[in-house]
């Protein structure tokens, strides 16, 4: 595509500003309410998207989808409640920053990382779509097992503070994640005969319980999220500008974690949660200050937020390049395309290239529009942390329970959320990390699925896991990842003692 | 361990809840897949074994500390600071009441009652402010979740009344 | 090849979009608000029709149900609400459907093949005929075996030849499925080992075949038709290939390999609670009449083709025909019970 074509495409997408702006606002708002997110919101708004022209519908959905990933980080940082699974890793450092009275700084980091990642990955996708679509040919079930293990490695990192408790939390999450129909014969396991658990632990109620409800119960012990001594006044515009400008210091981290997110997003069945967990873990391993992660470290906010926004463009690649949706949001987009009688996959590029490339350009433009929201959101939203908890806690429970209900419309999901809330509360009070439990719940079933598929394909031959070049490279990288942290710390300790150098 | 007591001994009672519950679930899980084909059992068996093994290591660690007289079986850490404890327990009970009544009372009335009582239990002193807060938030929630988004959350007498009024306008 | 309806060339304007957004928001909101008002009218339907889909959104059932509902509204004046309840090979959707009020306002859109097999093999307590009645069949499509564009196999014979040297891996949506049965029957007839790999849905199954993770995929033929040049159909489990254009003019499996595997089809059908069927015969009649009128409406043919499904698969069948399809599937499931359940 030449420069003229690109400019034409940009202005074509930008001419849809009247769709993108409301979509961005709806997306940020819905992304910030656990349970709604892009997928469920798009389903709820399906009558609207089916009623309008397909260009408008796609632009609306794409902009909403991107914005929801930006919105998901807001409650993760301010209230320790991730709006989406992809923002769960953001809580690990974002919330401690809020507790230290640095909420606006954490928000600036999150927004800058999200928007930069979105701009970068949509630009990369625009030029490299066909190459990206090939990723699926190299990373299949066998390699996915290793990718999942990269995510699970975060449990070990989280467990660093209290190894045995961290590992128990992770194992409990994995055990709970193994609930539900098995992947081969579809027979329900460990469900207590409860129909609503046959499809496994529902992610949204589990997320809401572990993070929102348990956090609301903990919040009752203090007056506000921000410390008593934190500034009561709003940051000035100059301060806000400095915080936003300061976030760009992490540009290297933003670039590589967003590209990591893009690649993981392309993989069918993977998604923002995995990308964010892997990015957080990798950022920690290669950080000069890994010990600061989990204590309110800036890099711990940047990495997962850049990665989960990198995923947004990646998710659309299989749908656009091959014609098969790679995730649930892309599947809903496919419904709209089908309804309008528009082909998808390679034919879309032949029959209607403006629409095909326009989808990706719409993402780019949506992120450009999000730049506008950057300053006011950073400045005003941090005020939430000084709202009294006697208002916040009941409101969090009442409204997130609606979020627990929305994805599946099962009343039992409210009870599931509350049960997970109690598990989360006990875990928090006794030092078992809820993020480790959630990682197990999310990644466990995906790991089991990839493992069983690989074993079926290989006829039960365990060596299949070491049978591909890419897989072996990933194994080696995983080993490096797991060994890097302890090795670097050991070297540092030795250096301090004067044993080396 | 959860907390150090003034005596210098660590409270471990509440620390045992997660491992004990985890083991109980692992045992139930294994029981539930006992007659299943191996592919449906394998990962469950592995995970149950892993969880039980980790919990046993944890119990051994606590056992060693107990033998040295450095732990006590207390559950105090679980309930948080003594101040406001009753209110917090009441809040948990209120969540239970919410689950029981939401199907009948519908979104708006249940949310109003929950926010009103919940904010008072959470420490808000003024009944008037609690009522204003609950009314504003529940009506805003109704407008947003029920009217605008059209979620299928249960409808109750309030929603029925609004339906009647709006129907009479038509 | 699949026909697609042409996209509307002009964009709708800003006002149009905002107007539509307002109208949809109002409709979504007041759908619940005004419902009891309609109930007072003692008409059927007195509220929205809930359509339960026991698979995920964006799948074949979703596509076909939406195509039907887009025309059905002209013959049954009400709104249609879609709910997706995937899980346990459809068991979750069926059990959830059975828990709904049996008042003929809740219907299940069934994929008779896989779902009836699931009901026959899994311990659901739901029995076809006794608990659920399929009142109208809409579409029927045969199962197909196909490969991705970069596959080394270009014909069914080449695939079978490879199968004589080593086990063939076949991506399927799930084990209890007519396509799975077709592949098992093929393996049995030719003495080759078939390893079924269930990917849990049509989309991931297709992806596995396209990326060459497996040797081939076996799915209802529309999946490969919709994929167009991303799939190469090798054979159809039917007596005749009625949609040669969209299926690379593939032969039937029996014609290509000299086997005598029975035709394996899956039909979409509307199901209703037996209790509602017995308690509200007049409502069921109204549903049946409006469904039949929809199927006879040329707009339905357009909607089906617009969704990428060849109209030749439209297969209107009354209750007797739908229930006979279901019964035939139950018989087939019983025959392959051991292989499908791992027992």
C-alpha cells in the first residue's frame, strides 16, 4: 500500500469520527465495569450494529473493543478490580500505586501504554497482516502448551514472597479451572451436579468474586483507598502533563510487550489475559529491579496494559486473513459480517479492500481519538480513590453482581461470584494471592485442552512436546525465563558480597 | 503466617482454611471422575496430587512450628480489626439476603435496599444521606442496566409499576 | 460458490446512526418495560420469543437462527431474543432450556445431529419426544471431510492412502457428532485407524485443518462452503452432492471409495418443551404456521444465501419429519456409543 492509499484510508476511517467517539466512550465505560467488556457489550448492542451499514457497524465495534481494553485497567488500578481478565495483571502493581496515593500516575502509565500499544500494533498489523496470519501455522497445540506455561510461570513469580502459599493458591486455581466438561468426551467433572458449572468455572463471576467482592469486603476496614495523608485535591493540568510525559520513559518496554500481545492475540484461543500475564512475567524477569514488582512498580502497570491492547489488533487477524474468528469478540463481528452478506477472510481483501484494511485503520484512528481522553481521564478519575468506602463498597458489590449475571444470564452466577468473593476474601486475609488463583482458573483449562489435543494427535506420544523447532525454542526460552530471575539475584548478591568483580 | 500476636506466637488457624478447602475439593474431584475415561481423569488426578502435596508440605511446616510452640490456632486474623467487625459481618449477611431476594424484588428495589442498609453497615452515620445515596445510585443503575442496556436482570414490583405507567401513556 | 448479497453502497448518515442508536436503546430498554402491557392483550406471543442456542455466538446455529428470525418477524409480530448457552456438547443449553417456563415463548434452535446424539449418550435426563418436541425442520446439510488449502492431500483417495500407512488425525467439533460417526464408519469400512480430535466448535476445528495441525476436518459442509478457498472439500457423506459449486465439486464418500456409509446429515430444527406442546396447542399451531410461512417466503431464501449457506440446503420438514430425523440419529448414536464415550 502506498502513501496516498494509506492517507486515503486514514481519512476514510477518520471520517467516521461520529461513530468512533461514542464507541470510545461506551467502550471505556463498559470496559471499566467488570462483566460487560467488549464482547458482552457488542452482543447487547447487536440490534444496533445489525441495523446500520456494515462499515459503520464494524468501525463502531472495533473502536468499542479497543476502548474497552483501555477502560479495563481503570478499576484495576483504582479499586483493585480488573474490568476485564486482561487487566487482572494490572492490579498487581497498579493498585499498590493507588494505595500509595499515586493513582493519577498509575492511570497515566496505563493510558499511555494502552494507547501507544494500540497505535503501534494496529500500524504493524496494517503492513504485516499476511505475515501475522502465518503465526497460527507455527504455534499450534504443542507450542500453545509452552505459551500457557509462560503464563503460569507468573504464579511462581507471585509466590516469591511466600513460596508455599503462592504455589497452593496457583494449584487451587488450576484445580478449580479443571472443573466442568472434559475436553474430549464432554462429561462434567467436579461440578457438584450444578448445571451452571458444566462449562467450567465461569470466568467473569470468578473474576468479580475474587477481585471485586473480596476487595469490597476488605475496603470496609478503611475509610478510603488512598492513604489518609494523600493529597485531597485534584492534580493540576501541569502535573497531569508531567505524569503523562513521564510515562513515555518506558517506551522500550511498551514496544516489546505490545508486540508480544499482538503475537499472542493472533493465536486462536489465546487472549488478553494470557498476554498480560506473560508480559508481566517477562517484564519482571528482564527488569533491573524485579524485586520491586508487586509493590507499586511502574513497569508492572505498563507491561500488562501494553500487552492487552496489543492483543486487540491480533485477535482480528485470523478473521481478516483466514476467515475464522480467533476469539469471542471476533466471533460476534463475524455475525455482523454474515448478516450483511459480506465475505470474510482473504475474499474480503479482494472484494472490498477498503473495508478490510479499514477495520484495522479504524483501530488506529480509535486510538488516536483516545489520545484526546488521556488528559481528562488521568486528571479526574484518580479522585475515585478518595471517595468514602462506605459508598464505594456497597456500590461495587451491587453493580458488579449485575456484571456477573450479564455474560450468561444465569442467576446462579451471582451466587458463584459471591462464593468466589468469600474465597478471595479468605485468601487475601491469609496471604494467598488471588491473582495466582485467577491465573490458574484462566490458564488451567486452556493448558489442559492444548495438552489433550497434542496427546491425541500424537497418539499418546509424550515426545510430541519436543517435536517442533518453534516449540523447542519456546521451551528453551521458558527455561531461561525461569532460571533468569534466581540467577540474576544470585549474581547480584555475590556482587554485593564482593565475591565477583 | 497471618498475624503475630502480642505473645510473639503466630496465628495459623485462618491460614489453614484455603489448604483444607482445597484438599476437600481435590478429593471430591477425584471421586467425581473415578469412572471416567483416562483422558478425562488425567489432569484432574495430576492437579489433585499437586495440590494435596503442596498442602501437606504446608501442614508439615506448621506442624514443625507448633512443635516448637510458636503458633496458635486462632481465626481472629480472618475477621479484620475489631472496630466495625459487627458491621462487616452484617454486610456479608446482607449480600446473602441480596441473593435470596433479587429474584423476587427485582433490580431496583433490591439494589436500593442493599445500598441503603449496606452503606449504614459500612459506617455511614446519616440515614438521610444513605437514603439519598441509595435512591440515586439504584435509579441510575436501573436507567443504565435495565432501560438503556436492556440486560435480562430480574424485574420486580418497581419495574412492573413503571411498565404499567409507561403502558398507560401509549 | 457461495453467493453474497451486495453490501449497501452508501453509508448511513450521522443522524441516521444516532437515530438508530436511540431507537435500539429504546427498544432494548422498553422491550422489558412494555412487555406486561402486551401480555394484557391475551395474544400469542404476548412477549418476546426467547431463542436458546446451545452453542456459542458466531457459530453455524447462530448464523442460521438469525437468518430465520430476520424473516420470521414478518409472520410472527414480536421481537426475538437470542441467548447462547454452550457447554458439555450442548447439554448446558438443553438443561437450561428445560428450566425455562414452558409457555411456548421459549424455543430452542437445535442442531439435530450432534445434539440428539448428546442427549442419547450423556446422562441428561432429557428425552426426545417425552421432554422436547421438534416442531419444524428448517435446513439439512450433509457432513463433509475437507482439508486446508496447503494440505498435501488433494483427493479423498490420497488421504485414505496415507491412512493405510499411519493413523489419520481428524479435527471434529466434538465426539458426539454425525461427522465423527462418518469418519469412524469410514475407518471401519476401509480398515484404517481414525483419531478423532475434538476442538469444541466449528471455528477452532476449521483452524486446525487450515493450519495443518491435523490431516483433515470433518464438519457439516456449510462450514467449508463459508470458508471458500480456505478449504478443499474431499468428500461428502451423502448420496449425492447437491451443492457442487460451493464444495469444489467434491464426490460423495461412497462414490469415491466404494463404501456404503449411510448418508450423514444434520438438520436444524425448532424445539419446544413437551409441556408447552401439550398445554398450549393453539400457540404451537401459531408457531408452526408462522414457521412454515417463513420457510415459504422468498425473503428467507435470500437471507440464507446472504449468510453464505446454499439455498439448496433449505429443507422444510414438519414435526413428523423432524422427529423422524431425530429418531434416526438416536439409532446411529447407540451403534457407536463405545467409541464416542470412551467406555
